[in-house]
C-alpha cells in the first residue's frame, strides 16, 4: 500500500496506488489494484489522497 492510503472502501485491499491521468489537463486519483475501483479525480495529488481516505459518516 502506498504511504498514507487507507484500504479500499469496497474490497478492503491495501494494494492501492496514486495515478496520474490527462482529462483536459493533469488529474490525480487513487486506484485499487484488486477491484479496479478509482477514487475521485483531483488536480492536486494530496487532494486525491484525502478524497480516497474520506469515508462516509467519519468526522473530518
């Protein structure tokens, strides 16, 4: 698992990684290597990690 990433919220896998993609410009997102889930795309790397680590019902 990449440093600072929570397990996948769907399958629980820890084999997750940050990816860079070009969608009208650079965007970052975290992806699960097990169930192929992708987190929300963000323009800033740290924001993509925060979005992945955010869980419904958790206090910030």
